[in-house]
C-alpha cells in the first residue's frame, strides 16, 4: 500500500520522493499517511503550506479517499473499504502462505544453532541459541531460502580426556544411567578439585584424550556412551521446544578432517610457530588464531575451520550463520579472517549472529558448581504454572495438557524473542506467564478469543465491505503490513520484529473485540467474520515464525 501511495504522490510531486519521506502518523486522525513538505521549501522557493496544498489538490488515486493540506503536511486518508476488500480476500485465499516471498530463490543458508556440550547441562545460552536460530530458520524459509539447521554438538576436546579419567577412577555405570549429565558434571568438577592437589592427573587426562583422538576402542566406547546418554537428555528439551535439526555433525565429526586443513594452511604459508604452538597471524590488533597446541592437539578454532570448509562443500551455502553468544565474537571474527587469508571469497558469507545473556536478578544464570539451572526443570515449571492457570480460569477446557504445554513453553520463547537478541534479558517465569502485558499468553489469548467468535459466527460467507470503522481499520492496517514485516525480520535476522508485530496486532484486535458487537450486527457479520478469520491466520503464522503454537481455545 505504501508503495502505491508513493507512486501516486510522485505523479503530482514537483520533487523526487523517497520511501522514508512518507510517514505513518501515530494519531490516525491525522490520516493513514502524511507527507511533510518542509524539506522541499528551499528548492522550490515556496512555503511548505503552499506545496502541501498544491499536492493535496492534484492527487488522485483509487486507494485515496481524501487528501488534506494541514500546516505544511499532506495528510492522506485511505479508501478503507477498497483496501479491506482486496486484502481480506487475498489473506483468506493464500492462508498461511500470506506474507511469503521467493526472495531467497532457494539459496541454502546453513544455521549453526543450539550446539550444547555433551556431559554438561543444557544452558540458558543454548536455549537462546536454539530458539533464536530456529526462528531465523523459519523466517528465512518464509522468504524463499532453504535453511539447513546444524546442531554442532560440543563432543570433542581435551575435557573429554579428563572426563574419561574421572569416570574410570570414581564413576559407576548405574549413576550415569540414572542421571547422565548431573553425574558426568560432578565427575568433571571432582577431577578439577583433585587435580589441584595432584597435578599428575592432568597428564593422565591428556593421555586419555590422545587415546581418544587415536581411536582407542575402550576410550571411544565410553565417550560414545556419554554422548548417547547426553543426547537423550537434550532430545527431551528439543521435543518440548518443537525444534528439529538437519544435522548433528558436531566437533568430533571433524576429528579426521582437520589434518588436510592444517596441511592446506601450511601450503599456503599461513602457519607460523609461536611458543611451540602453530598459529595463523591476523591483522593489527587481532590475536592470532591458535591451530595446534604444542602437544599436537587441535583446538576449537581448528575444528570450526574444518567445519566451515566442509559446510561450503556439502551445502554450497549462500550464507552461513552461527547463532552463538556475544562472548564468542572474537572467535568468529578470527574464523572469518583465517578463511579469507586462505583465499576463500565465501568467507564474506559467514556471519556470527550474536546474542546477550539471560540474567536472573541482574546476574548471569550460572551452570557452575551446584548452581545448575536445569533448563528442563524450568520448562516443566512453566508448563505446570500454565496448567494451574487453566484449572482456575477454564476448568472445562479440553486437551488441557496440550494447551498448557503450548502456553508454558510459548511464554518462555516469547519473552526471549520479543527483545532484540543482542540485549541481555531478565528471566522471570511468573512475569512471562501473565495474560496481561507483552507476553506470549497475551498474544495467544487474543487468538483464542478470535476463534471463539468464529465458532459462534458459523463459518465464512461471501462478503462486501460497506464501512470500516476505526477499530477495524487499525487491525486491517497491521494485517496489510505483515509481508513487509516478515521481510524486514528475515533481512535483519531479527525475530523480535515479528514478536513486536504480534503484540501490536493482538492489541489492535483486542480493542476491536472490546468495542464492536460482532454477533449482534448481522448485516456486517460476513465481513467481520472474514476480518477475524484473517486476523487468526496472520497471528497464528506470526507465532509459528517464532516457533510457538497458537491454541484455538485456552
Ligand atoms: N559448543 C559451544 C558452546 O557451548 C558452541 C558452539 C557454537 N558453534 C560453533 N560452530 N562454534 O559454547
């Protein structure tokens, strides 16, 4: 709509217009669009008021009902009925496909997301990576890209030598089976404590990792078992969140793929020795990238290098994203620079998508010593609280368990995604579950209300829009913007744009719902049913893009 209006204005404007010049007034009494004419006064040597009057007098377009010149502005009022008619028709016809585009043209975008470390708790940081990465994948898909979600499991590194050593000394099978991650974490912590008194343990740990790297079958079997048990725990979380992956190739997968990369670095003359270790030196002010330790062990950076090259070969991506916390920024800058030095022009297509911390009472939620916040417990607690709310407010509801899960999990997702990912966010379960305010349940509840009217209204019929009142118009204007909103969120890799939009849309609908007696006005019922149905389509699709469900009753 904005583009059409801009074109119409251009035909009568004495000056070249740009999209940003056309404003949407906050107060809709001042029109749906406004063009301030002050910037043109100097060039045209006329007063803004006169310019505005001339434009207002000559503009003529079927979508514009009225143009007014007020204090140097051209205020434009849309032909609401015409717009509503064609918009609602097209939403109902396209249904969930409304707002999709083929901009990505099928280009593959790999998304490195979630990527927890085995034998360690799934942290709040991994939660953020999972939900932000998943939403970005859904947004890209909606815009015609082909996302490939890669869960780059942290299953390799010297810490596994320590863990093997600790398990052999102090561990037992039964405990690991009972509570894998808790038990393995305790063993790992104990290793560090005992190694302080007896440093020879460290050498044992290193030897155990070496055995693992060399393919020792006992070490591999144990490590594999730790991995299977850990993944089982992670899987329960992914099921609750409704997230799936296209690949679980983690760090260990690259164990035998690093030598060729190290050789390539050497051939290209990029590898230099530094204190016995091998590094790639980078530009001014950048610490070198550590490729091989003095004992020959490879590092996190080496594995990411091998993985990046492998992803390009396997998927031929147009973009390769890494949804990983702010604190790893340096690592990804180095990765990109090393790839650039190796002569890969696609290094430019690598992008770190960083995010902030989750705080509780202003402090980082910690997974260290005793203070483990087990994410699965947090999710369960959210579901239980949602369940309790349902029992109080809607005790006869069917599928209570299903709805409680959609609301409880949705509340956590929404409170994360509604803020820009770079911000630190405060974790407060009770606040997230409020039905008032900018929460997941608030948005879901607006949708459920709409479905309840639709059930009573008895189905869609052909409709004519005779008159659009102010409450309806606010909702219609927002529905009309959905395709642009989706595009912006996908371009900026920013799910918060969708979350904020969902809040605005739910608020507009609630004000319509509170002010218009839909069922008591049979003449307008077909049109309003179409409007409400369109609202549920777009809201449900918005929530889907955030990875959330939209129950029809709650
Ligand atoms: N496993 C790492 C961690 O928990 C995150 C891995 C991120 N992805 C990557 N390709 N480095 O910190």
